[in-house]
């Protein structure tokens, strides 16, 4: 038993190598800064959520060549935009909660299949699931679709223009043939279907469980459960889940302090821009540390989108939903580990 605990703890606190990611951090900050500044000037911070998700496209392909990065950002950005539209449709259509949870689960399954086949870096469906869940949690009408397309889609296009500009600055341009060659690559990993199904099941179970037990922002539980079923083995998956919860707890404390200061909207935007770059600097070193900053950014965007909401309830919901989701994900991970271990023992016998 102590060996298992030690292995989980090592996965939780270990630090990855210090990779040269300063340029990626700058790109991530610029990608979100310009759309947020435009929304602030237009007095439409209620749309900041869509810009924040669209800007996630800029984090893909941080160490790839220019053509490959452009393709990864285009495919991931299109998937995130589709997830936002699906979430908006569920909200505008006033789907029952069970149907909304199913939408998030389908996004988790489908986005992970795409991630594996297209070899996204960073891998996984987490940004798409987050986008779908957040969009279906806020009220929407038919007019909201135009905002999602204009702001979310426009931000994705801005990320692509940034990637293209970098290619032009480095070597005079990016050849269309190179981008098409990158787009033709489809190399799903052998375990992709099974892991994608596991992520969909985890999102479904956690979402339904959170709605039943806690209500509120149940999709945060789905996000946490996906994190807790991500990893090479059961130790890595449990460690990832603990990183998700501990990082979220730190982020909630930081966000509570920030909200208690009652800072103006422009200051929250500045924090989001700076933290977006810092996340890029540390996410590959330790997911838990990055999760603390991610939580502050996410809560800030939600607070800007719905300033009339109870900030205290928002913070407590984030922690409770994440804790429940991590617990459900860990149960699934440990159960899967036991099943796989039993099969290996039978095969060896």
C-alpha cells in the first residue's frame, strides 16, 4: 500500500524539465490580450468568455514547425469553437440537465479522438470540454450564436494570424503545401478509442453525480473527472486528479483574495493576460501549479461575464464540484487499474 501512495505522490509533486517556452508564453498572452482589450473598449465583457476560449487555440503546437503549428491551431480552434456552439445550443434550447451532461460527455469523447488522431500538443479534450460546459451554463438566445461566432471565431482567426506572422518573420512565409501536408497526417494511437470512451464515461458520471449531489456548475466536476482519468497508469491518473484538486484549491484562495479587493474590470483582464502567459511557462513542469493560475483565469472570466452572480458561491462551487469530480475520476481510474492488473495476472498464469 505504501508503495502505491509513494508512486502517486511522486506523480503529484514531480517537476518536468524547464523547457524554453518563453515565446509560447508571449504568444498566449498576446492571443488573449487583444480580443479582451477590444471587448473592454466596446463595453461587452459579457462576451469575454468566448474570447478566452478562442484564445486557447494559441497554446497548440508550441514546439512544432510553423506549418504544423498553423494546422494544429486551426484544427484545435475549430473544435473548441464547435464545442462552444454545441454548449450554446444546449443553453438556448433549454435542454434538461441530463441532456446537457450528455453533450459535454460527447464533446469529451469526440475531442479526445481528434486529439489523438491529429496528435495535438497539448493532447486531450480539456479545452473543448471546458468551452462546451461554460457556454451551456450561461443563458443564451438565438443572438448568442452570432456572439460566439464573432468573438470566439474571431479570436481563433487572430491566433492563426499570429502563427502566420511568426512564420513570415522567421522565414518569409508558410507554404500552403506544407500546411496541407500537415493536415493529411492522421495517426491515432492504438489506445485512443478506449481512452476516449473512458473520458466520455467519466464526464457523464461526474456531471450527473455533481448535479444530483451539489447542483450548480456541475460541468466542473466533469472537467475534473477527465483530468483524473488522464495518464499512462493508475498512479499517474490519481496523481493528475490530486494535482487538479490541490491546484484548484490554491486558485480559489487566490481568486477569493482578488475578488475581495473589488478590483475594476480592467485589472481582472490584466491578471488574465499575465496569468495566461505564466500558465504556458509552468504547465509542462507541473500541472497542479498551472491549475492554480488556470482557476483564477477561469473564475475571472466567469465573473466578468456575469458580474451580478454571487462570487462566494462561484468559488465554493468550483472547489466542491472539482473535489467530487476528482473523486469519481479516481474511482474509475483505480477500478480500471484493478481490472487491467487482474487480466495481466490471468494471462501470466
